[in-house]
């Protein structure tokens, strides 16, 4: 998908990132504003978990959602100069690995990255 360099430091804000598996059902609590920086996300709640999920993987019927793909909301702590090798870009975020740790996968916000 592309390589990005970190241009702004960031510490992950998620204490317990939501993890979901394909076929799981969740309650859909709130949808992000389509005119905001974080358009395309749904706040979902499952058993002992809650977090923002890309709306592309939620088949929504009223306030219930069926998860269409495995999802893990883990986020990177970022330091200026690090390189992110993105596997996918979705709703203002890149998912992939840091160049110096190809096995550790997580999300990073695009507003902290610059395409190389």
C-alpha cells in the first residue's frame, strides 16, 4: 500500500483496544461525523469491550452489527522519523508494521504520517 514516515510524535490513547472476530455481533452505539477528521467509524460495544470500528466491516441493522472481518484496534506509539509499511489505509488511518519490527502490526493516524 505504501511507506510512510512519521512526522509527528504520538502516544496511543487506547488503554484496552477492541478486538473482534468475523461473525461476532455487537451493539452499534454511535457513528462518527462524516465531516470530521475521523469519518467512517462506528462506536461498537460487545461483551466486556467497546471501541471504534471501521464501518466497512460492520453489517448494521438498526443498533445491531455483524462483524464481517477480524479487527484489532491496537495503535502504535509513534516517534518522528520511524517508517510505517502500510498494508491498508482506511478512514484516515494506516495499518501495517514499523520497518524495524515487521511482525508487530498496528494502526497509525495518517495526520501523523507523510507518504514516502
